[in-house]
């Protein structure tokens, strides 16, 4: 099969040489199956591959950037990026490839990979279990020198701020605009890692971009993880996208991810107290006394009650945030400050809180002595008319803006219709939020380690309208069918008007929330705080 892929690459190389100039290469001729514009060079390359397969009767289906999935009745699929690095190709930058991989249904079962730099002619290949090769010579990753890291980092217009932060923490970095070659440099031992961290889901990587290079890297001794520490796997679906870190040495991944969770030996604390609870000043005083000798700052609300100086939560430059109140206090604080947070429950159930008010002093003692772990949870991002609204720790709720008035919704997952329902509203919940509003409507409790979200109809007219658990990396779209408006409420804190006959998109956020925990036993927490709760 490798010979077939080589002949396909030959045909593409010859075809694109006939394009007269960069203006013709870059001419936009429509929209691809992935929702991005298709340039002339992309389509010519893709058509060449499709024609070659048909002409030679090769029993492969095709999943390609421009045309999507082509069912040729084969048992396996060619995952194709006809031109990876299109902008480079148009601009005359000699870094663009044809990328081809063969498998059945996901990244994990790809067994053959082929890359060719269409300018230099360099060929990089891999077969599962047989190693990776460049121009016939075996390649392998290198051991990282942590004081001299060289990273490939996506720094395009959709890059997350964390990507720019990483450039400041490594010795050298580059952004070449060709994911397949950037990952191949890690496989060759020329770079230590490649990070793709897009701020918006729609700008993250597609499987066609890295299907070949992921196998090449793995066969060269490296690995590709998502940002949660899982081995990256992606279905053969042009709509699926993911952020990731590719590396040759596991220490590189730990350096990138764990740096954000490191807390200095002498941290600065922020204290946020819900002033509406009767004992607010008493609790604040107890926390301050327990932190005696530490550097801390009070939020302006409780500071005003005590007659001392404070700061708005969003302006607190702290290493650890301590909240006193209920889950609402925690959620409000998370919206305004990204510091790791520990909650002291002085409210109701306090499912997200770690310490009961009666144990406040012992909790602060353990915090000061470092007897904790930092648990990271993903957030849910809301977008309306291409405008970012807010991130949710628990859930986003779309509901009728009029009392006792039903609404008509369509819900899509990766642009495929999941359900159509008449209901009071729709909840899109993270695993963290599955123990909150979603639970009260009969949705399942989801372990925080599960990489999923739950979509829950609220008071649906049809009995058969049940909650759906969907992949966390999916795009969820809720369309309002009627002229009547709705409200979008994020974590019960932020509220937005939503017009009728429009839609809201939900993505897994590139941001996370970090909780300080003395125990990460989710099931004990459920038993103690929900099963016995009144």
C-alpha cells in the first residue's frame, strides 16, 4: 500500500506544478466539507487523488478536507489532506505536504502513514509496529533538555493565550503553519514538541491534518495527548476537532501542562466571602486569623463590611482563592478569577466546596501545609451570533423568557440533528454541572473524569425526549425555531437575551477551572452531599 501512496503523491506533485502562479493557486472556489474556504490548489490536489483511486480501482474510501467522506465501498479509509499548509503553498513558502493515512474508523487504528513535502520531495512514512522513516532512514524522537526546549507552537489568529505564554517559557519556538511537518520534526528528533491550543473549538485541529503525522510520531517513539492528559484519539469525522500536545519525551508534556497548576511555596491568598450570609464577618475573621503570617487580600465586598481595604475579585493577583459561602459564591468567583480555588461551605449543600465551616481552621491548616491536589475541570463556552458570551463551570441554560410559555428547539451535535423538541428550555451541562440543575431534571450524574457533556430538555412535551450524553469535544448547537425569544443563563450568574429563529453554539472551552481538593473521591462526595442531603 505504501507504493500506492507514493504514486498518488507523484500524481499530485505533477498536477500542482501545472498551476501557473500564486494567484491561481489561491483562488477561492467554494467552501469545503469542513466549513472553510477551498483554494484552487486544494481542489486540484484532491481531485487528482480521487481520480487516481477511481481509475486504478483502489478499494479505499476517502475522508478529505474539501469533499468530506467518499464511500467507495472499501473496508478501510484513506484520511487525506491534499495540501497541508495551503497558505504556505500559495505564498511560495516551501513547507507544505500531501498527508495520507489508512485506517478504519479512528486515529487509533491507523496503520499506514505517508507524508511528502511537495517542494523538497522529502518523504516521511510509518507502518504500525514497523517504525518511522525519512527518505528510507529510520527516525526517532530525542530526549528533551528541559533547559533548552525547542517547540513548535500554533500561533495563528485563533491561538489561545497559553500558546503565547509557552513561547516565553521555552528556549526557542517556531510556528510553520503546516501541522504535519511540525509534528514530523518532533518525530525526527529535531524539535521537542508541538502544541496546538486554539481558543475556539472551530479553530482546533482536524483529523485530516494529523492522521499521518500522529502515527509517524508514535512509531518514532513519541506520543500525542489531548490537554487533559489522555492519549489523543479522533473519529473519522471531518467535523471533529481537538487541541493537543505532541512530544518525544513525556517531561515536555508535564512541563507544559503542570506549569499552570504549580503553586509557589509561599502563595498569596485571595479571600472572597458572601456578605449575604449572617456570619460573614465572623467567617472572614476566622479565615484571616488562620492565615496569620501569610500574604492575603480581601474582596472589596467583605473588606467594606470590615472597614479595611480590599480589591475586586477580577483584579486580585493571587495564587489561591478561598471562598466562603455556597456553590453560587464559588461559581461567581470562578467567572472573575482564574486562580485555583478552595470553597468553605457556609451555605446549603455546597457540593463544590471542600471544607465545612465548622472545619475551617483545619482546612486552612492543610491548605497552608500543602496537603492537597489541584483538580482541573473543563468549562463550557457559549457563542451567540459568532460572539463569545461566557464560560460555564456547571451549565448553560436556554429557557423561555415568558412564564408558562413553551418553546420549540432543534439540537444539533457537530451539525447533525440530535433531537427536535417542544420544551421550556434546554440545558447543556458539563460533568461538574451534572450534580446540579441537570440532576434535578433526571439527567445522569457524570464522573468528572468522563470526557462528556449532557444535553437535557426541560419539561419536554414528549415523554420520549430524554437527556443525551455527548462527547465533550463536540459542537452543540441549540436552534430556537419560533419567533419568540429566550434567555441564556450561564451558571445562574450571567443572563443574555436570545432572539427567536436564531441559534447558540456551545463548545468545550479552552479554559479550565481548578479546584483545590483534599480528596478527589467523587462517589464519596455524592453519597455525603446528595444522597443524605435534604
